[in-house]
C-alpha cells in the first residue's frame, strides 16, 4: 500500500514537472532566433573568433541579452563553441549570470551532458553550485535527474553542494531516483553521490526517504547501493 501511494504521488509530481519543463525549461536558441542574432550573439553562436575579438576591441557589451535573456557566453555554451567561451571569459564576460528561466552556463552544459564545456567553464572559474531554475535547484540536481553521471562527478569534484533541497523538496539523490529510469547511468549517478557523502536520510515533502522511494519504484540496484551505504 505504501509503495503504491509513493508511486502514484511521484507519478503525479513527475507528470506535472514534465509539463512544466516542456513549457519553460531551458532551450537552445531556435533557428529563428539564430537568424536574428547580430553582434556578439551571432559571433558566439558561430564561434567566429575574429569577429568576437573585433567586437570586444570596439567595446561591445560582453553581457548583452537576447530575447530570452541569454548572454553571448550562454549562447556559446549552447553551441559548444569552447574557444568562443574562452575568448569571452578572457575579455571579462560574466560566467555566472542567469538567463530569463534562471539557468547559468554551468547548468546549460550540465543539462546538455556536455562534460567538455562544463569542465572548461569550471576551469575558468564558473560557480558549480548556484541556485538555478524555477525549481530553485542546482546544476547537480539537474544532472542527477537526467542521469548524467560524468557531469555529476565533475560537479562534485568542483564543490557543488551535495544536499541542496529544491522547492519540490528534492535533493540530487532523490531526483536520481524519482525522475530517473533506474538504469545504469542513474545507478552510477546515485553511486557517485553516495561515495561523495550525500545525506541519504533527507526525505521528500511526504517524508519518504531515498530507500523508500527506490523500493517503491522497484529499482533493486539502487536499493542495493543504498543498503550497502547504510551498512558501511
């Protein structure tokens, strides 16, 4: 009975979250937006380094916003234009600004499972643990939700907060379970969080622990990971 109740509750929340993210989650620039880009946004999207250098030299606003509040550096992150990111950062672009949906460049790279761009941003000094998105989450929570296990490991290594609780009352550990598929990548994500020392006693708003949530979903491999952690 408990398992059925947890499953139905999680399904309702997950469906609501899915509907919300479909409408509001970060998205790369649409084709029409790209066609309308000028100046640094255009150069950043295409990785046009000579044009970026010329615009920087002429005093262009490094943190200008497009129609969705994205900066040139965020646009370059979406486009995986790492040399453009380096150049903009060197020129003084702010690495940690939030766009209109409250995503920063680190979270953009994390959600895209783009470990190379994430690593670059972190090496340039971008913050690993900002509160982002309308869910008051973090890049780590977003990556755990998606099972981006290598991204999770890199964010942990960069000092991302392990036990941040978002406004759904979920941690990275909980999201790796309730919004994952229980498969290998979500298992590796959970294992990375456990190994880093994440608090496994933090429960959701209904008082369900990660262990209860994993059992309710029938994620036996995750139950075993949590059981082994408890036995240490």
